[in-house]
């Protein structure tokens, strides 16, 4: 899961050190303002080692069948459409 948090410029270093000290935060990167305002963030290049780590991490993630995912999405879609009306 990824979050974008806007931090005051004069508190940037303090915030960066804090986030690096939190055990469940895996990576801290600065995102340029114009990238943060776009609907999709630009990707970064991966070397072979990073790619292998990404694959290993993905293999450890729980698997959901496509049928179950589609069924759950249809239920959520109906629920959302009812709340919008």
C-alpha cells in the first residue's frame, strides 16, 4: 500500500527520519509536487536484484481466485451504486 503525505519543507528531514525509524514502513522516497498531483505516479527503474525481490514478495502474497474477485467487485459495485442514487 502506498500513501502520499505532504510535509512542510522545514520539517522534511525530521519526517524522513521518523518514517525510516518506523518498523512497518519499507521505503521512504521523495515525490515531486507535480508527480504527486497526477493520477498516476511515474515508475522507477528496477535492477535485477530489486526485480527478484519484488517477485519473491509477490509470491508470498495471498492469492485470490479471479471468480471470487469478480463476485466481490460486483457486490461492491451494486452497493456503491445504491449509495450514489
